C-alpha cells in the first residue's frame, strides 16, 4: 500500500515537471523563432506612430490596417544595406505578382535630419512604386523606432558627415497591426517568399 502511494506521488511530480518543461520550452522556442507567444514580450513590437510619406501625406498605423505590412528601417545615405534591401523587396514584389497588392511595404527613415519627404521621394523612385517611404520629425521617428525596438546610432565620419548604424531586419505585421515575424538581412529568397506568401494569405 505504502509503495503504491509513493509511486502515485512520483507520477504526480513527473507529470507536473513535464508540463512545466513543455511550457518553458514553448516560450523559449517562440522567442528563438521570433514568433509571437503569450508572455514572451515579442508581441509588443509595433504600435501607434505618425509619419509623412514621400508625397507629403500623413501616415499612421491605422493607414496600414486591413492589409499585412512588411516594414523596414533605414536611411537614404545608406551605402549598401538599405539599397540592397529595397532592391530585393522590389524583386520580391514582382515575384508575388497580384498578391503584392495585398501587402503594404514601408521603408521608414532612421535619419529624419537629412531624410526630408522630398529626398525620400527622389530616393524611392528607383524602386517598386508600391513601397511607401516614411519620415518625420526627430520625435516622430524616435517614437516609431522605440515602438519597433529598432537599434539606430549616429556614427561620425572623418569627412564631417555621419552614417547610421541601424537594425536591418524587416518586420512582418498582420492586417491588425500585430507583429508576426521577421525577415533577416540576406535571408534565402525561397524562405523569404514562403514568409511573404504566408503573410499575404493571413497565416
Ligand atoms: Ni541602411
């Protein structure tokens, strides 16, 4: 009888332990994959913002609702990462075909001091016309950079100019403005296309 009671207790402890292990590993896995999970804090990416696009029109988070969004941060003086990303985004939109119209794509400046709407308009005209180029006051840019947890840092150069270090990740948001994942800089194209198709399909 005593032995059976002990066995029962050991079983209870094992089941409880296994349950905790599954819960913890789920959270860890969500964090590693960058997919939203309850309690990971990852879903806290995004939020309200107000910026201006390359035509001078005010754009807020509400203007992006109703369609999923791919958003990335950069600046027009960027020597390679930003033009590469914009060029790649242009080819991805081409590959998406008609589905590309079911997606918002936004390029957000991390360099509001130099990136005026006029400069953004000129710069973005080399890429797919469906890409919105957003900028704003330093305070407005600071707000969205904080909301998206974007790293950006001014780096002074010898010629008296400066460049910007910045997050090169593309943020994927669903039609309700909820963060759903990322595309890393240099990610393989087949994986990128899978992610974009899934995003457009609402999955
Ligand atoms: Ni850049």
